[in-house]
C-alpha cells in the first residue's frame, strides 16, 4: 500500500478540487493518506464545508489520520514521521502564497511547513499546488456571506434561527456570517427566502509579482514538483511512483 501525506493550508481556492482528487485516489488505488492541516487550513476547510469529508480520505487507523496543528503542540511530532521512510510522497494542496514563501525561505512555524521541511530532509518527493502560480488575475470562490444589498433585515430571519453554529450575527440590523463559526453546511443559504446568503460566488484576485517569483524559486528546489492544478496530481504520482 502506498502511504501518502496531504498538507492542507488556509485557502479556499483548490480546496474542493484537491479533495475530489484524493477521493479518486482512494477509490482507484491502494493508498493510505495522512492529512496534515495547518490551523488556517482547518479553519478554511470548515468554512467551505470540506472538513468532515476529509474523514473519507483519512478514516483513521495506521497512517490514515487527520492531523490537526491545533492539537499537535509546538513541536509538531507527527511531522517527524517522514524520517521513518513510511511516506512515498507529500502533496501540499492548496498551498497559499504565505506557505510557499515559508517553504522557499526555510521557515517551519506551521504543521505543513514543518512537514515539508522534514520531507525534504528525508528525500521524500513533494508535490505542491500553489494558489498563486502566475502573475496576473485568478478566479476563486468565496465562502458563505450575506449580500447586504439584497438582505431585507427581516425581524424574523429563518437563516439566523436555523444556523446550528450560531454563525449569523446581527450588525446594524442585518445578519453577517462569523466565518470562524461557520462549517459550510449551507442551511442558511437554503433558508433565506430572498436569496441574500450566497456560497461560492466567483471573484477575481491578483497574483502579486513576489508570489509568482516565490513559486519559481520553489520549482527550482531539488525534490519539489510544482503543479498548476490539482488535476495534475494523479498523473504525476503515476509517472513518478509507478501507481
């Protein structure tokens, strides 16, 4: 059985696409996956409704856990597993520009960047899917939010009353979403009679020059493979690891 490590950092961009790739890996190949989530990765996975689905990729058992930075302490002991030679590869996707910069400059202050450093020290191949690849514009999706131009500020708000996490709070008479409480269940989206609560709106963002330059630096590191999209993960693993 191939043992893979998957590092998740704090970006909604490519989050669901990467999950779909790992679900496909589990279906088609004999793989055991350990999921490493940074604190930001855990927060964003919850916001986008992905967190609970990670259990389908890593259901528990030997090298098949969901490892949370929030539970690992300051020394990130489970990142030390790479030295044992148990993992065939580490895949970091999505990798935020912050994470990429830390990888390039050797900063190990999150669970995922520490896992990256340990993988590199142990000659474990690393595949990285940055959220910010080329300088210019990219399109990404937003988590749940309230469109205040559409919201009528109803005195009785069905989404507010129905939210199991009390993630909707009133600000100046209209609700807004506390994303640190949101788990992406979308109950509020379905309960609003006016369509004022939205999930997955497409927006454009600009990739900074410094972020694109760091991606280039990362691609020049021995043992690191930088990919443009999560869909490239399986073909690369097939090629390099002989799946």
